C-alpha cells in the first residue's frame, strides 16, 4: 500500500488518524496520572510532546506506533493540515508543564485540575474526533480576520515534481 504523503518529510499534512492515536495515548496516561496521583507521568508526557514538536515525528512515540505499526495495516487515512493538531500539542505541552510545576510547587489540587482537563480533552478528541485545540487554532484565524485555508497537499501527493 503506497502512502500519498511521507509521514516524516511531508510535515505540512498528516494522516487524520495519527493525532487521534496521540490523543488517546496522552488521554490515557494523563488519566492514569490523576487517578494514581503519580504526577511524574505528566512531566514525561510533556517531555514527549516537546520532543515531537521540536525534533519531529520520528521522536514522537505515539506517532511512531501509528506510522510504523498501525498505518501499514489500516492504510493511510484522509490527509489534513498539520498546523491545527500541532497547535493542540503545544497547548497540551503548556498545560502538562503547568500541571507538573504545580505539583512540584506543592499545589496538587491545581495540578490535578490541569491534568484532568488535559485527560478529558484528549480522550474526547480521541473518541469523537472533536479537538478543542484544533478548534482554538481555527478560531484564532477568525478572530484575527484571516480566513483559515488548509495547507495544500505536497507535490509527492499530487504527482507534481518539486
């Protein structure tokens, strides 16, 4: 089965199912952290998101699982603009970092609330496909008076030569 977009080079687009796998992982681990009170899981999640955002999809464990194990079996899903999911990951990183800092600062209630928010939103996104961070990205465009225009497919997808 041939991919229309290389998951590691065509970073302007992403298989729409990949963010949902990542959201499921983040949601389950964040829920586990709030349920057990073992907050270092939040710091590990934040680190994982930071690595994926800064170094690329090859450093995102959930992305690797999806692109190397699941996508070859299921096939490539619909392609979408990668900017909204990337923005959602940035928001998740901020909230997970804030939750970790709150726990470190002796504010477990604040940490648990932030952790619960991340877990709930990530699990809702994984189950329903509604991503609050992606929606916030698009609303940001509306509030600044710019129309949101999805990123065009890369030349390798359309058959054009670069």
